[in-house]
């Protein structure tokens, strides 16, 4: 059996939905996109500069010959009611959560590759660009990676290896319907300023956990009911219709669900933050300031929720 076939079998056995290969050539389109964004949005230049190291897969590992990309499908999980719409689904089903059954997938993949005789380094490349070049995904105008079967409810992982693997071809089919701009229209802060162009410093996800505080009032007023992350541009996408499948239970969320509503988060105490919330979501630090940020995000979201309920009742 070829090494390529053995690696695909390994990925399937580990739980990945798709596995494909590309070369170790530098990602010139990605380099150009970073440069364009840096010029276009100098105020966010640091965010883009931090990504430059991923352009050349051989930059810090000259022995790399190929890149393996694999797709994890998290739309298989049944999410407890009341959480989607406030916490991004990607974070709810984050495979880095220790209790998530997918948490060991990258480690098992890497161990399997070593057992097949490969020298391996995980990550270190622009995963979506690598998956696009390998034909594992296509990119939507909202900037997310999609597969036909799973929509954008996926994560892409990549490994650099010393083996020369036959590269797969990109998928030539266009993805988005020609006239669709539902994602841009749904973006609450207008961070999606043009097809494929997201202003990271105005994206609600970044504003909830990464931006300096306080978030500028005009932007904060547009953030809606989101406490942590944002799915607005994925929720409205027609390519995601019917792609969330609810096939597997998510017990790590069920146990915590009543403490993850905006109302509960707004009033949570330090013990709940440390023992329930922080082990699930860790982009906000485990400090008093971190707890205050969660509470402020949740209070803002509750204000929006209360307005929404009042409008519904009127
Ligand atoms: S995640 Fe939310 S804020 Fe960010 S681009 Fe999508 S809709 Fe806009
Ligand atoms: S909402 Fe429309 S334009 Fe945006 S990613 Fe989905 S199909 Fe493409």
C-alpha cells in the first residue's frame, strides 16, 4: 500500500473526515494577502505581522517536503439549547477541551505519522490556504473554509513531513452562488467589508476576547447577543443549511449548560469562572480582569436579549 493510502487510512481511523496532501512550496497568495491587509489596515498591522512566519513551510524546518491537511467535522455534536447564538459553536465544540472526545486526534495523528516513518512538525503553515491548495476545502466569501458535506462547521489541521507525497489538486468548482452576499449583510459590525476580506480588529469574535478594553462604544453597541465568538456569517450561509447534524452528545457542555447562558455568565462568581467556564474557553485570562470581561460581555449580551424579548412580546 502506498504511503499516501496509509496516511489517509490513519487520518480516517483517528476521526478526520478528509485528508489530502500538498507541496511545501511557500504560500505566496497568503503572503500577498497579509501584505495587502497590513497596508489597508495599518492599525491592525500587528495582527497580520504575527502570521508572516507561516508563509514558508520550510522556513524553520528545511527538511519539510510535503504538507498533510486533515478536516475535523464538529457539526456532528448536539449542542445544548440556549448556547448557540451567544457562544461561537467552534468554541463550544473546541477539540482542545480535555473532555471532548476529539481532543487527542492531533496527537494520535502525529504518533501515527511517526510510526509510518515520517519526520513530523504539527502546524506552522496557514492551514486554510494549505487545505485550499490540497483541494480539501474551498473558501467562502465570509472567509471560512467549507467542505461540501460539512459546510463551514469544520477545523483544518496540518502537519509538515519529510516524506515526498503526491500532491492533490485544488477543487476547481466555484463555491458561493454568484449573487449571494448573505454573510456580509449579516455581519453585525460590518467587519466583513468585502468578499473574502474581514477586518479582524472589528470582528465580534476578536472583540469579545482579544481586543483591548474597553471596546469602542459604537462597535460594542453592534455586537448583539454574542458573549464569546460570533457565528452570524456562518449561521446565515445557505451552504451551511442542514449541515449541523446533532449526531453525537456533548456531555462536557450538558454538564455546564445552565451556567453558560448570558444571564448566568453575567452574575457568575469566581469559583464558577475558575472551575466551569475557564476550563472550556481560555482566550480570556484566568484573572479577576478576565472574570470581569466575561461578565461585561454577558451583561451587554443580556441587554440585547432583554430588548429582543421585549420586542417579541410587543
Ligand atoms: S464572525 Fe461575526 S463579526 Fe466576524 S466577520 Fe463573521 S459575522 Fe462578522
Ligand atoms: S453566505 Fe453566501 S456569499 Fe457568504 S459564504 Fe455563504 S454562500 Fe458564500
